[in-house]
C-alpha cells in the first residue's frame, strides 16, 4: 500500500518548516525525563537547533530529509559525517576514519508508529553507506524508551552515557 507521505531532501531554506517538528522532540524529552527540569523554552531550543542545522547543512555530506503529507511537513531526519580523529570514539573503538551521526529524527505524534521514522532512518543510513561511511552514532535521552526501542531494534547499542549535575536543578529531584 502506498504511504501517505512523500520524502524530499531539504536545505537551509526549509529550516522554518522544521521548527514544530524539532519542538515536538524537545517536548518528548521534557515528558520522558521531567526529573531533569528545568528545560529551555521552545523558542530557545529552536534558536540553538536552527543554528546547529545551518552549520551542518553547509557540509556536502549532510542530508536533510523531510516528509510531507500534502503541503505539511510531518517528519524529518538529518545526518552528517564527522571525523573520528579528535572524537570520543577515537581512543576506544575500532571504526573507519569517518562516522555518520543521525543528528535528528522526528515524526509528528499523529504519524508515529506507521513506519515513517524507520523509512527516514533507512534513507539516512543508505546516504551514509553511499559515502563509504559504515559506522553510525546517535544520541538519545536515556529515558526516551520508545525511541531507544526503535534504535536498538535497528542495531544501535547504548554506548556512551553522559551524566549531568546542573546547578539549576534542585539537589533532591529525581
Ligand atoms: C522516534 C520516532 C522518530 C519514530 O518514528 P515513527 O514513525 O513513530 O517510527 P516507526 O513507525 O517507523 O516505528 C515505530 C517504533 O518507533 C518507536 N516509537 C517511538 N515513539 C513512538 C510513538 N509515540 N508511537 C509509536 N511508536 C513509537 C517504537 O519503538 C515503535 O516501535 P514498537 O513497535 O516497538 O513500539 C518518533 O516516534 C518520534 O518523533 N518521537 C518523538 C521524538 C523523538 O523521540 N525523536 C528521537 C529523538 S532521539
């Protein structure tokens, strides 16, 4: 059966379309781990994310894929390539010289669970393979169990865990 969405690649001119999709990820983060509050505002998360995407899209190895239903953007994925030298990977694991990072994956709530996230991930991984990059990383909140399940089913394994003790967080919160 044909999927209700169509995918196309995106560029810097499409970044405004991604704001609600990224804010949905931020919302998911806040819901998954309320004990890590306070979180930055929706405006602040997008300001920082947009600046990161502008920087990443400047590299020819970056791929931004956007899913549309009609005129509406309902999901996206973004991957980029980074050198292993100087990264946290270099001194511990055997990999190629370059690693592909799945920087973002987002599907609007009403479209989740119907295969769009998996298709975006497939396409991002294929893009990396086509560039000779066969080692992949991605970051996720440890409490984002739905997303972790998807990634682990796809062969990603928990690898490096950051712990935080931020001054703005009440000491006794959990
Ligand atoms: C994670 C995400 C991109 C997956 O996209 P998707 O289109 O729902 O994925 P698919 O339909 O291909 O696969 C479904 C799988 O996604 C995961 N999933 C995550 N959130 C889900 C949700 N709200 N509903 C259904 N599945 C969800 C599950 O592992 C599910 O598989 P299951 O059968 O084990 O439950 C999407 O759920 C999303 O945008 N979540 C919120 C933002 C987020 O957490 N992004 C990842 C940040 S690291």
